[in-house]
C-alpha cells in the first residue's frame, strides 16, 4: 500500500511540474515579445520571472524524483529531505528574479520612454487568468502529494499573477493619465518585486521547519491517536513525534497496553498498530512503536 501511494503521488507531482514547465516556457516567450514590441518593461519583468520559473520547475522535477528514491543502507529513512533543500534553491531563483526586476525597474524609472501599447493590457489580462488557474491546480496537487517543493512551484504561479496584476495596473495608469506617467508600469514592476520577495519568505519558512523537524502536524497527531485507539489491545497513547521527509511522515509513537500481557503479545500488538496506521493513513512512512505498560 505505501509503495503504491508513493508512486502515485510522484506521478501526480511530476505531471504538475511538467505542466508548469510548458506553461512558463510559453508565457516567457509571449511576455518577452509583448513587452519588447509593446514598450512595457513591466511585461519584460514578467518575462524574466517566467524564465526563472522554468529553471526552478526543472529543479522541482529533479527534487521530486530524487526524494522518492527508496531507502538504502546509507539513507534508511529514504531521500525525502532533498525536497526542502530543492525548495531553498527555488526560493533563491525567486529572490534573484525579484532583485533583477527591482534593479531594472529603478533604471527604467530614471530613463524617459514612450507609453506602453494599449494591446498589452489584453495580453496581461489573459496571463493573469492563466497564472491564477495554474496556481490553484499546482497548489491542489501539492496538497494531495504533501510536496513542499511543488507548493513552492505553485507560489511561482501566484507570484507571476501578482506581477501581472501590478503590470496591468501600471500600464492602465500610464495610458489613462498619458504623458508624464510613462514610468507607471516601471513602478508597478518595482512594487511586484516586493511581493515576490514576500512570497519567497512564505515558501522558505515551512521548508525550514521541515528541515528542523519543527512540530507542525497537530491534526495528523490527533488522527494517529484516534486510529491507534481503534486497535484492540491499545489502551492509550503517550508521546507522538512526527518528522516530514519528502512526501512521507515518519512517526515515533508510544502506545500503552495492559502491563500483564507477555512480551510476545506486546510485540504482536505493535505490528497490528503499525499495519492499521499504514492502511488508514497511507502518507505515513516509517512508524516506530514503543510499547508502554499500563497497570
């Protein structure tokens, strides 16, 4: 059961990442041409971010495939910790693109240029809708697969949508107010870079918690305790620690049983508990059961 679930999750995550790669490649080309011929740096800034997103998605793809390698002698808990490390690299791409956008925006604000072309608003409107739909799709897949790097990839789509909204607003202001407001879309790009940096932190923080084994899984702990009490012979539970690794959650659980049963019976109960937990909560990986006697 766990192997099948892991394989299914990996396939789901890989398909979502390929979707991101193809979508970002098409959008980077469209934005680049539209920004160049439509005289809009905000669109060119969007193209820069989409280009960074392509490389980031390839990193996510590598992280998903590597983190789902089976456990071996050197990695008894598997290779899942590679995923938050890849997430850190993805955040690095986000920060880099935000820095480039901010720098170029400041340069363009100081440089006189023509008004953006009105038709660029049509391009931006379509991009905003597409990127928001992409965010929702990839985020849904990240929740289904418990993938932190896929979640980071989803936020790339949301960041792209935000920069496009800022560009739309900036170009609209420039076109409505006319001469003297040509740099409105450059200011919009500068503002968008700030949103990208904020989203970078929002992606980085959970991945750091995963690396540091931060206690973030109260709902899952409650579910584990509830399932444990459904096993005949398990009277209660004590400590329950969870560590996330890739798409799996490793569990250390102290289970209480009757103090008068034999060691053999206690051992049998621990295996029954492990099997029940794996069957009812497929996203669990390694499960270590410590039997505690209760008078």
